[in-house]
């Protein structure tokens, strides 16, 4: 048989490659080719809050940064003399915050988010206080419900553990429980799990235009 009529036999591995390339070219011509995927080894990890390796990592990281910056902007306008204290350790809970700042748990000003009927609001109270349901029902005109972490984030712009009455994404009614007045200085969060500030209870209520209420018990 003449040499030019000899059928060339390609290695099976190369045939697979050619078929794959041909398939991709066909998809490209039909407008169906998908963008190349970034290899896992090249994906950026943004650490706490997620990165490219988590479905919403970038969004979460940006929200946390924006949350802290919104508090900075609020303080720059309403209390430029107050500094945000950023910690290496998490201050997401009352116990962690008290340990990080060297104060007793009651001195941590926790911000709780609630809804009564169609109205959402924030309540700032001392860290070791509990809601008195009877007092709260009388004060707010009905039974109150705590917001879910997702609802709190959407309304305040702050992640749970960093929720505070400063730099809110949505204007909300703010209440301060009189339990805060047991201290000359309290430590509320500042929009991030690692940030807080020190402020007197009266000044806190003044710069947030909060209303004083008596709805907690120790």
C-alpha cells in the first residue's frame, strides 16, 4: 500500500485532547462556552468573614469593612473626640468584650435589636441585664421579638457581635435602658467583632438621640 494511503494512528491520550478542544471550539462558536474557572490554589482567602473560597466571602468582608467605616463617619460628625478601639481578639460576646477591655460584664453596653409589630428598634442595655417581658410589653405596646442575625445585619448594616447604635444603615428608634446609668463609662461595640469604644451613658444617649426606658432586670 502506498505510504500516503497509510492511516496514521494517534495515541489515545492525544485523541482525547483533540476531541476536548474541538468540543470547546464548537461551544465557543455557539456562544455557550463558559468562562475558565480559577484553580482552588489561586483563589484568594480573605480570612474571617470568608473569601473567594466561600460563596459570599467578598460580600461579607466588604460589609464588615463598610460597617466599621460607617461608625467612623458617624463619630467624626457627632463625637470626633471619641476613638474606636480595635482589638486583636474578638469582642463578639459580653464575656469576650469584658475580658478584652478589662471591665466587668455589666459595663459592656450591648445593643439588642427587636421588632414590635411592624416597628424595628434598638435597645442598648448593660451587658448582664435581661429583658423584663412585662416591662417591655408595657413600654412598647405589645410583645417584642428579637430580630434574626440576618434581619439585624440588613437593618443596621452591622454584623452580630458588632451591632451598635452608631452609623446605622437604616434610621431606627433607639432606646437606652436605665441599667446603663449604674456606670460612669460603658463600652459598646463599634460595628465590628474586634472594635468598640468607651463613652458615658448620657453621652451615648445624646449622640444617638435615644430615649431612656426601664425594661431590663439584673
